[in-house]
C-alpha cells in the first residue's frame, strides 16, 4: 500500500517508478485528483459541522435576548445543516474507499538498484555456486527417474486431477526428510523461530500480504469464505497485523514448514509434466519483521539463509536479481535462487527472497514505537523460501541420479533417512 503523502510530495518520482515496473494502469494525477476531491469534501463537512455548532449556540443567545426572528432563522439553518452533513460525510467516505481501492491495486515501487526490464530475460545474474556434475551418461529428467522410486503421477491425477502427485515409500520419506532438514537448519543455524500457523485465513490476511484483491484467481477459497494459504508468508506476516511493536522486539524472524495451495491460474501449458508446478506442495517459508533501516541487511541475511540449504545439499545454483518487470506485486527488491537441473540442462527457480519495505505493513497497519521518539513508524517485512521442498526433491533426484536409475543422496540427509544413502528403483 502506498503513502498518499509521499505521492503528494513527489508525484513525478511515483510515476517514474511505476513506469520502470511497466505499470501503466494509474498515474499520480488520477490519484491526486481523487485525493483532492476527498479532502475538499472533508473540509466542507468540517466547516458545516463547525457552523452547525456555532449556530446552535447562537440560538440560545438569540432566544435569551428576545430576538425570535434570528432564533428561528438559526434553527432553520441548523436543520438544513443536519440534513447536509450526513450526505457530505457519506460522499467523503465513498471517495475514501475509492481512493483506498485504487491504491490497493498498485504494485510496490522498485528500489534504485533494481534493473529495468520487461520479464525474466532481463534479470541479472549476480553469482553462481557449485560445479555442475559431469555425467558419464545422458542425465534424465526427474519425471522419468521418479516413478520407479515412488513418485506416482498417475494416482495423484486419478484422485485429484492434474498437478497433484502421490508419493510412496522412499520418495515420501525423502520429501519428509528434506522438509525436516530445512526446518532444523533454519532454526538451529540461521536463528529463525519455528512456527506452526493456520492454513486457512481470512480476507484481511490475504489482503495484508497483497494477494487480494488483484490475485484472487491464483488462490483456493473454501465455501465459508476463507482462503487456503498459497504460502506461509500470509500467516506468518499477518501474525503481527494491527499491532504496535516495541523496538526491542525487532527483528522478528519466523519460519514454518507448511503445505501451500495455488491454483496456478496463469500457468496453463507450463510445467504440466513432473513435480515442478503443483496445486499442493510443501515449503519452508522465512519471514522477517524489522526496522526500516535494517531491511536491506536483513534481505541479504535471508538470501544467505536460503543459499545455505542449497550449499548443504551440494546443489549447484545461481543467484539472480530480478528486473522491475519480473518482481512480485509486493516486492521492492527480489533475489531468486535457481538450482541446476541436469535433466533439463537449465537453472530453475527454487527460492524467491523479497524485501517488501513498508508496503505490506501499511496494508496490515503494523507499526513499531522507536525508543526515545514520539509516535510510531511502519515496520518493514521480508519473505522468502527456505526452500520449496518439492523443487528441492526434483533437484536431488536429477543431480544425484545414477545410470541404473538409483539416486545418491546428499550426506546431510542420511540421518533424516535413517541411514538410507541411495534411493533404489522398486525398493
């Protein structure tokens, strides 16, 4: 959500930032015209209320002095103002809602270092880690390796339809092991507090983190109006909604391993084969609530926390700075981590880590009280995957595959697999 005062103070800067994002739907002129009209109505309502109060007091004085004509005129004026005020207040309220809804549909503004671009082709690679394995055979994709190991696409589709998968035996154990390892690593090594949040949330929660109203079609909604979370970011970030925090409480760093549910409405024809893009998947989410001056450093810290999982699993990856046209709605700056998939001979996104600034905090009305200062300030919020479990499973399969269809597992997973070091077809 944007601060109307900042738009008033620098409308050209606001328009330039939106143009960098490729957002042409609304200009500062349209916003400020609505704001000016609303403020004028508010002024008229205040003046009418003041005049009504003044006239009401004058009635008593006129009556006391025997000036009946003046008293009657003042009574008529007060009666007219009583009729006028509700209409003015209702009109002002309606314009306030219209302005709020207009601002709610505008994406966050990118920070200066975000490169301008239209789509993922304009993203900038920042770094690479790990050597790509040299295979003595042609590596296969996970969709070809997985079925013999317990990745059952047919049963998932039979039960639930496309983009659902049934995991069996050693494959189900591997998914559980990956999630538990990630959660342990983020809490014990990177200092995040483990949480177990609700999977169903109210309208206010998905509005607060920016999925509503613009992206309702990407979500699943229950018959009683609640929403299945597309990511634990929604529940974790909203845990501080409508709250004034003490400065000493910050930063708050939270993590959770939860199922996530996405309709994938805009992905028709993309990744229909395999385990990459599912309607239901598990993910370890990272969320930080911090002071504004700390958010840039927290963004780097969170990115490193996600990278540390890939490094521990010995999975080659690259770090990418997203361009203005590829960032999410709420982000002001985003790093993607893309893991190497030898079966596809390409890097694929496995984590997206975003600094949202005060954008979500304004939507949630989440503030903190700086020590030694008057008033409150909006917090900054950050979120990222640490990591998407299903996509990590895909990367483990493709990078650890052997010619006979077995898969060697990273050493850090061996304790979580009860000593199993290799997945074997048919086991």
